C-alpha cells in the first residue's frame, strides 16, 4: 500500500479545518476597513516573518511504522514527491536517493564543520 492511498490523520484534518476557518474569517471581514485576524492557532505559524503551514503537531505515525518509509528519489528530495518529505521525516540510510537535501545532519559532522569554520 502506497502512502498516497492512506487516509489523512485526524491531526492533519484538524489543521486543515483550522486553516479553512481562518480563510472564512478573512472572507467574512473582507469589507471591514481593518481586519484583526491573527493567523496563529489557525493552522499557521510565523517563522522568520513568513507564514508557514502547520501540517501536524504530532508525528504522523508511530516510530515503528515510520521505519518502513523510504524513498529512492533522483531529484534531491526537495518536493512532496519524496515519500519521506511528504511524511515529514528526514531521509535515512535505508533510502536510495541521489543528491538528498532532506537527510539528517550528523551531529559529529556538523561539529567538525563548525570547528573548521572557527579555524578560518
């Protein structure tokens, strides 16, 4: 069974309902001179001054199920065509992707990179 065939979780449905409610509130107040509709707690969050969608607030599935998700992308795992990115997890050693941009950064590797930058 492909992850595309799985139904959405209750959590993702709740976030979708919140975003739809937020959109309806904007439409309802569209003729007002000033609208006061903060996006927080409505399926959105502000990150670096930009609105980002909150897809889930909990993991999409149990860890034992997430272990079976892997990809074999050829384009760097940057879009939601990647099954790992779509499941909101990082690519793992099980994945056979090429040029992956969704891999977890190894703590030891990032520490070495930081040390090298400090030496410069």
